[in-house]
């Protein structure tokens, strides 16, 4: 989860939807734009989760 620290681009919030490949259950994670990019990059190397959707949230 994003902590909105000084290194965070807190101007845009994003919701990431992930699906577990084994159980097919979906989970939601929330990040700023900068941390979202880093998280998606990490998930490219994760064989247990698929990225279903990434959406910018309006404030």
C-alpha cells in the first residue's frame, strides 16, 4: 500500500485489481501513480498474481 511519503506523487490515486491465478479471487490495492508503476513492475515477476485492471481514482 502507498504511504504518500515525500517520494510519492500524491496528486493521482490509483486502484490496482489483482487476480490470484490459483483461487481466481480478486483483490484491490491502492497506490499513488509512482508506486503503482513500481508495483506493476514487481508483478511481472510474480507467477501467482495477474493484473486485471489499473484505474485512476477521482478525488
